[in-house]
């Protein structure tokens, strides 16, 4: 597609920036319960992280689609396939972060177990986005900043699941989301 | 006047948008090319300069028509650019068109990089390069010429010039093939590469051969090993060479025999390619979507699991909102003052206006 490459570059920059902001602000908001200096900034960090997570959730699928149209064979090698998988992981954790924030509001940071879960969602989302950036850098430049790490996944290989198994997993995933929402409803009713 | 300014502005913008160009400093890859072309304008004297390199062609001065022969090209004394890249041409002439050896009856069985191109690009950190092509000699007898040419950049190259070097023709006498001379069939080409771990046999087609043996070795190995060969049909042989992994190039040498006479051919090589990747676009999308759903469902369940009693969802704040509205209504009605002069009306001292008394109007009606 004609403008897919420049659009992909732009949107990847946005999603990487928003994802980083989401991750860092969420970690700082989580730390604000433990570090007294951060307590006054808790509300600001929470709002910044929330806004950044929404932007990340908008830009990540756009980055996926523009990336798909930027190359001639988007799933022709393991390294491109891995981009789809890590995009899925990043979107999954980012949407979980947003869901947690919508369900519990700012109160989420005042309950240790929920705050830990929220911080982990943001952290895993950020890590997936970092891996995505690293894969992109490997494709375009042949190297990435994360090469300095002693242990790093081999992106030239990927775990390819049969399409029918993937479809079965989609059904399992959708079912698990529906069951989770049902659990939410029953939990709310029991509280009332 | 305004339109002229717009046109001039557009032209200026377009002119400023152009970037300074250099020819292909990173190379253009192996391919079939004529002399001086190389995908650039290197033939232009203002854009090129003679290379200080010394180029030498080494091959047998006599070859039987239609038989395999090897040509080695050694280049030394050059000073390469930062990327250590040099392009080497094997040519049948230096006319600038139809210079490919195949235009003169030669057939490339294998180029130095394992393909069948007459132009290859080599990366060398030293200032000496030796490469070899394996060719089938022309069927036409008589004298034939082979030329070599090079192109490269240079570390101190402020004018971005291409450095060009070339040889004089190396004369090869093509002699008639002896009767029943065992050799490769015309048109047979060595396979470029095999998939990593693939040990499937290589098919070799010959002429005038009643027995065939194949030796193989790994690069740098001095001792060669004999491969298993099986004749699958007349003049067609199946050769089993061990599978390779990584980016190994395995070398092999064909020796075709007819009676007591043997023809030992030049060493050929086969590269190793990455395993075939069987992922599909639909599979990637489904897998990605399933991961999103599973993670989302799992995290939602964990949130519900960890949710302590008393942490109500934002959607359940209806009571708080209703209480706030009720409080605001109470504040409003309590500040209104009854007036005897205007029965049925209440005075709002904040908004400074009369408001109909709902109790009185409801009672009267």
C-alpha cells in the first residue's frame, strides 16, 4: 500500500511512546503507595497512565495493520509472525489495564492486590511493546538496543499453531472473557 | 502574479526536496550484467576512476567443448570503502552490451556465491580476493576470450567515484571433445542451496558416463569423503551428501568415468537456507486474536478474584449521584422566601427572581 510505510513509522512511534508512558506512569503510581515523595503525584500519574493506555490501545492495532501492508510477505518469516504474537500480548495486557481502571477507578491503587495486578498488566504491556520495537529494529536495521542483554529470545523462530487450533483458542478466549464478565456481575450482586 | 509565485514556490520546493545521489554504495546484489553497467553510471569518466587493483585470471588455456572448467579471478592491491564490498564481473567481451559469457557459448554452472550470475559482490576485509566460477565450455570450437572486471568504492573517496578495473582477454582454446568423453549434460546446473537439515539427494545428469563418484568436504577441510551414488536412470545419478545446518556451504566434486578414463571436475558448493516457514496470514491473525482474548479474560478473572468487598465499580455509584442531586435540591428550596404580598410565589435571593411555589399551586389546583 502506497503510504503504509511512512504511516507505519509514525504510528509505531506513537504506540511506543504511549506504551512507555503507560508503563512508567503505572509503575510510579504503584510505587506512590510505598514512596512518600510520590504520594502527591499519584492522581496525576494515574491519569497520565490511563490516558496513555487508551492511546496505546488505539495505536497498536493501527501499527499492526500498517505493518501488515508495509511488507510484501507479512507472515513469510518467523520474525514477522512474532510481531503478530507480541502485538496480541501487548493489546491483551493494555486492554486489561484499561478494564481494571474503568472497573475500580482511582481506588484500584489503594488495594494492594489490585494495584499489583494493575502494575503487572502495565509492565507486561510495556515489555511486549519493547520486544515489538526490538523486532522491528531487527527487521529494518539488523540490530536492536536490547542486543546488549545476555539472554534474549531468538526472534528468527516462532511458535506456529495450526489455524484450527488457533480458532479453537479464539473460542476459548472469547468464552473466558464472557465468563469473566458474568463473574463480575455475580460479584457485584453479592456486594449489593 | 499570485499564480506565478505559487508555481515558482512549487518548483523550488521540488528542487529542494531532491536528495544528493550516489550510485549504489551498498551494492546491487549478484546478477547478470554487462561491462561497466553494474546498475549505475560507472561508465561515465567523470563518475569513475581507474582502480589500483591488480586483476588476474587463472584457468586452463585449453578446454574441451561442452565440458566443465574452472576460472579463478584474483584481485589484489585495492583499497575498499568502509563496507569492504567489491563487485566482480566475468565477461565474454567488453562491448558494453551482450557481454555475458553465455552470449559467447559459455554456461555458468556455479558462481562464487553459489548462484549462476556473471556479476557477484564479495565482502572482503583483506585487500585480496580470489573467486571462482565453474563453467561449461562452449560447444563451438576455436579461440574464445574471457574477461574480468571489478568495481568498488574507496575509503578516501570525496568525489564519490566508482573505481573500475578490467583485464585483457584471457584466450582459451576450445578443442573438440574426445569421443565418449565423460562429462556433465549440457544445461545441468548445480543446486544453489538446500534447506537446513535436508539430506535429500542431489540429481546429477551426465553424458558418456558409465560410473560416477562424488567427493564432498566442508570448507577448510583438507580431507574429502566419498558420497553414496546411485544410478536412477540412464545417465542420471542420485548423490547423497550429508545435510548441513546454519550457514554452512558444503563442497563437492564430481568425477565421471568411462571405462578407464576419468574426468575430475572442479569443486562445486551448495549453501544452506533457513527452514521453510509454514505460518500463514490468517493463522497469525487468529493466533494474535486468541492471545488477546485469553490474556484479557484471564486478567479480568484475576481482577474479580482479587477484588476486596467494598470496592464497588464506578458503574454502581448511582446512589452517590442521587444523594448529591437530592442535597442540591434541598439547598435550593430552603433558600427561597415566602411572600405575603405575592401568594403562590417564592423569592430566590441568590438568583433574584420569583419562583412559583409548588406546594401552593399544587394545593389550589
